[in-house]
């Protein structure tokens, strides 16, 4: 049995091929390069018609789509390295801030966060012709991969301007978005949803792209976000006053979409009180509008009998009855013809305490009214048009200024109102959930989340991802000392959390763990032993690169073993060795040298579920064998791996 960790992300191509091989074994064939899928046969298996070459069909195509699919499936050997000095309360916080190319990061999160993210919000490049798109180039050699994020030249840089005159203007944007959305979908919970801000430049393509990835039936809606009510004066024909938020669910049959707390416009309607002081509004139980006649729904015409001096005391009957001391009440339309009630008879019978009789002087008849209480009322369903003042784009810059930043530190930050609202409808009040933003910019979502959690309305943690783009040389950000956008974001998280804590005194998790994308902790020989001969293997006596720390190794082990990076980490000493304890006994990791039988006996007392060592960390080969055997005997449930 192989006891070595893979130390690389999920190989989706391999997993998908294995799935096909299991379900369509006749579509698997052997080639000089190994097992391959016979796609002609597979295509025929999935069709009731005879397949004869290419046929026209309705689907989204663009130059580079196949490469984008391959890009999404390619595994990565990169890793995330913890940066304790830039973090706040590293060992205890559950919030993550990750610096690096979001495509690589999404690949690394595939196992640890598969099906665990409740809500994703992203504000990607809009492809206006002036902003940037990512150029994903996987043909770089090993030396090039070591260049941080790649912003050096047109061949290495991850971000390039995509002008409207470019021959692949829309195609490049689609190729950038496709693999990221495909990987993001994997991370959503079954009832989760993704919210994507976009404008007119790519809104049409984004929707078709999401139809392709999520399925058209999983489109939950498109919100017109009125972020500039006056309209953009520089627009040539029509002054644009809005952008869009495109919303898709992982599975619309299970997706939960919440709503907003009622605002003053709604709460002021609840202007009545019962004897216990509970506020309610009255709603006529008579059906109005379409299909409101007795003949439309005869079964929803029935009789109420009320006491004039006690209108809460009601009797309901399907048939006309005689109650000498009671008033008979039926649903009469304005023209005094028979109408019908909104409730069926059984519902009315079961909820008599929720309705009461009332004399209507203008019509000179009695009616039945429902008591709709303010407390416990359902949230207000979001409309497809947000005209709220707090989504105005000007508020975004003002909120940065309130934290002590210059107005020009970060261009066009999203207003907190927009970010709070997507979390309000994308998550549930009493459910602990993770929200993800992998185009996190100035980390506005993190501040908005702190505000929402501190109010007691949600129990959330965040995962924010941002490429460490350099700020322009003569920019306001550079003058403030911020060389990278990620530095602005980390400062914003720290400043906003301090501000919110001071204002609310709420006892919540204000910390965040910083991780930085980097090349693997492992020497190249770990992944490609066939490329080295015995003569030069001696220089790789240790699989681990010499500049990597125990913290670095722990992060990569957690990712490889599918453990969330947000789990609580403790450091303890066992038999003189430093041991990391992750989530109590979920994982023990010791990367010290000199591991022997005495250490194995000591660690077995805690019976960890998993334990990992460096391959070179054992006292000798005999100790490695003995440690493995001792753990099997003394803690049989413990799974041991080495790296």
C-alpha cells in the first residue's frame, strides 16, 4: 500500500475518465500512451441516433473553448504557504485570505472545500476594453513557474489588457472565466448559489457560459443593480444607470434563497397590536383580482359566524347554518355578488385564531381579516431590481475613506450594501456557512461579512482570493505605501474589523489566516523520479525543498488530505518533538527528525485519525518500519502517511 501523499490537486481528467470507464467500458481503448477514451464510441453511446460527423447544434462555442476545458482539468502541484506575520489570530481564526492566481487556488481547494461553500460572490473583470483579463499559460518551464504571479512581461504576466480591437476580444474573456466557474461550481454546497457582478459588455456571454456550466434550469435570476441612478454621462446614446448580478444555483431543486429583513416601508404597515402587544397588520381574507368569483373556486366559498361583541370568536362552516346570536359573513365582491376566500376551508378551520371579524362602514357589511404578525414574518423576497440607496457605487469609495484610505486608493470598490445584500439572500440566518470571493479586490466582502456577523444576522466565515497585482507607480495607493492590491485588502480587513469591534463590541471572529500561492514544497524528483538517475538522486536525500518550513508542509498536507485550511491548529510537544494538532485529533503532523519507536508509543496514546511525517524524518529505515507497525498495534484506527 502506498503511504505517500500525492501533494498535488485533484486530477479531474483522470477522475472523469475513470467514471466513463466504469460506466462505458466499451469506450475505453489502449494506445501507445496508455488507456484512452474512444470519444466516437462514447458519443454514440449517448445518442439514440446514428452519429455521422459534426452536426449543427445549439451551444456556446468560441475559439479556445477546448483549451479552457483542458485548463480546468489540469492538476497543479503548487501549494499555499501560510504567512503568519501578515495574519491575525492565525491558529484560531476560520477566515482565509489567499494571495495568488485564483485558477491555481481554486484547484488547490477542490478536495478541502468540495461541496462546502454555501455562497460565492465574484466581481470579475467586465471586459470593457480597458480592464484586464487573465492569460492562462501552462507551457512555462520550471524556472518561469517560480516567478511570483507573473507580472513581468507579455509572456509571463497573468494579466493583460484586452482592447475591443483584439481579434479574440470576447473569446479571451470566456476562456478566462470558463475554468474558474467550472471549478467554483464543484465547491458549492448542493443548496448553494453563485452571484456574479457584470455589466452589458459580457452579460449575455456570462449567462450562456453559466448555462453551459451550471445548467440553464439552475438560473435563479438576474438582478438589475441600480448603482448609478443618474446614469453615466459619458455614455454615447443611453446613460447606463445599472449593472447586473447574475445568480445561479448548484441545484435549483435544493437551492435556498433567503430574503431581506423588512424595511421601514413595510414595518409601518404593521400598525395594530393584539392584547399581548404584538404588532400585526390586517389582510382581507376575501380573494381580490383574477379568479375571485365564487364560480371560479366553489370549494373556497364557505361561511363564517361571528359574535358582534367578540369578533375574535368565530365559527366556520361549509354549509349555511343557523346561529341565532351570530352574524353570518360571506365573501361578497364590491358589486355584492358572491366572491371567494383566499384560504381553503380546512386552512380556515385550522387557523381560526389568526383571523377576526370586522364591520366595514363604507360597504356596510362584515368581513374577515387575517392577522399578519410582524414578528416571525418571512423575509422579503428580493426583486430583480435593486434600487436601494446602499447599492449606489459612490458609497464604495466613501466607505474606503471612512477607514482612512485615500479616495483613489482602490478604483471603484463595490459598496458594502451590495455585498451585504448578496450574503443576506445567499445564506441563511441560523446556519454556519462559508462564503467565497475569488476576485476579492479590496476585500469589501470581508468587511461586509464582519458587519453582517456582528449584527447577529448571520454566522459566516470567508475565503477571499486575490492576485497580488502591483499598484501603479504614481498611484495614490503607492503613495500610501501599498505596493500590491493584496496589501490594500489586508489593511482593509484589519481596519474594518477594528472599527466594527469598537462600534458593536460584538464577540466574533475578527481574524484571518493569510496564505500565499507558491511552487510545491517538494523537490521535482518527488513528482518525476523517472527524470533523474541514481547519480544525481543523492542531492535529493530529502524530498522537501530546503527553504520550506513546518507550517508550509502542514498547509500542503491539509490540502492533500482534503482538510479545510480553517480548522483549528495547535502546537504541542510530544517526546521532545513539535507536533501540529489539527481539529483535535483529526490530523497530527510532525516534521522533526529522529522519529523513533518511543515517539510512536507516545503519540499512539492520543489515537489521532491521521498522522504524517517527513520521509527523511525517521531515525533510520528500521525506525520507519517499526513506527508504522507500532501505530497499527497501539492505534489501529490511525492512518499514517509520509512525504
